[in-house]
């Protein structure tokens, strides 16, 4: 049992009753209440059926309630840490299990590990971490590949290690460890309406779209990311891909045809997918994106994921703004962010005008011949 002998600040009965009526979790730990007819004591937030006022007594601490002869409620467990702390401890145990196992445990196995149902285990894990157990395991495994590529620990065979790591990294472990050695990355630097643009691609797809003022700086940035890769200049086939990317800058709806090779953590991938669902001409706040991916408290992490986006415009992080509508930061400059948003808004306005134009400037409707009084049309005669 917790050491709860120190009494918190005294509260008046009216405040306590108000907390009981609303089951206010914020009042947990400030006082406890006991029910004479059941012989138990509870937290203010307990979901148990309300008791009659004449059967309720208030206690400053859990120890005081137990000294009065009451036992802890089995539902709200007032003699244990708060629910949020208990859930965090359970999720931490599940994370350690996922990190040390070779194969990802099933949801049933995870539920048995913490003594809960599969449904509650899945919901609790996602509420605490922001991702599902399987996504967490995949992200941790990718991180382990990057940090411990010199070993094959955690895999039943070398073949399985190489198969899994190639799917996650976009290259073999040897290539990644060697800074992209023996990996061919085609790239080209050109110009668009937003300044210099660098486009790079692996055989899987476009891996980098960078914007800037200095073409040489963009090339050095690519070299730093892949210091030992073979960087190959553009050929006619690649130039067509670059033209698609430049077209994406000018017309955002062309992005769906681009093949992308993008890698990130499970959380980053969830954020980036949510960004791709924002229509051109619209914006969303970091808080809204956090809510859409089921992690409403992860606003700062969403902002960090936007900053880590390696594919300008293709993953439209420029469409994310602060809650008040301010543009905030942008990896490739706030002015470019403003220009992209203005361009998308202008194009939406142009489309609206184009859709409305036929109604205003189209051909005139044929003039109807006046009908003689009392004469019915065929349609009217059928009514």
C-alpha cells in the first residue's frame, strides 16, 4: 500500500461533494470517501454507483480511511498509484517486451503479459505511446538496425536480418553502415518558382526533395546524408522525373503520381500520412494533426515530424500551421511556405471561377416561343 499518511490541503464538504458528483479525476489524492453500507473507500473519480449522502464519510488520506475500518475499493484501487501511472507502468513493461523479443508477440500474448483483455491492451498502449504495439515494434527494430548494424542479434538467420533491414532502410545494412556505399542515388539540381530545387532518388523512388537559395548547399546536404553513396547526375529518364517534381511545386495535385522512397519512425509515418490527406488549398494546425492520428497531446512531436520531412511539397508539411493560423517555421523557409499556400489558394479560387463560368458566360438559353392563352403543353396535359 502507498504511504499516504500525509494529509493534503483541507477541503470543504461542498467542494468534495462537487468532485464526487462530477467524478473529477483532478481531485484524486486530495481526499477519499468511504461508504458505510459497503465498507469500502474510494477515490473521488471512482465510477462506482453513487452512494446516499448519509452513508458517505470523507477522509484526508487513504491511511485515515483504513484506520476507520474501511477497505480499498477493488474498482478504483485508491491504495495504489493513479490509473495513469499504473497504465504507464504496464505500457513500459510491454515496450520492454517488444524490444527484447525476436518475433513481434501477438496481441493476445501482450494482453496475457499484463493481465488485461486484448481490446483494452491495444487501446491503452496506443493512448500512452500514440502508436500500436506492432508499429512500436517495427519502429524499434528499424532503430536497432541503424544503431547496431554490426551485429545480427534478434534475428533467427542472416537471411531474415537482411530481408527485414532492406525493407526498412531502403538499402542493405552494409550499405547503410558504410554511409550508402555501393548505393546509387541519382540526383539533379534545377530551378523552380521557389528557387533552387534538388531531387534525388534511389531505385525505389524519390528519397529527397530540397528547396533553397544555394544549389551548392543543397548538393552538400545530400552528400552529408549519404557520404559514401555513388551520386549520379541526371540522365534523360531522370530529368522527366525531375519535371514531375517541379510540376508538383507548381500544381500540387500532381503529387499522387510520384514514386516515393521515404523512411521514418512509425510516428513520423503516421504524421506524414495525415499531412498527405490535407487537400491543396487547405491547412490544419499541429494540434489538429495530433488529434487526427489519435495522439492529441503530441502536438510538439507532430511539429518535429514535420521538421524531419525530407520530401518538400510531396509530403505537404507546408499545410500545417499554428492553432491561431500563424505560419510558424518551415524547413525550407517561411516565405516559401507562404508562397506555396498562396499559390494553392489562388489555384482553388481559379477552379471555383472556372466551375462557375459556364453559368455566367455560356451560351444563352434558347428563347421560348410564347404560348397561346389556355393552350396546354404535352407535359402539362399529362398531369
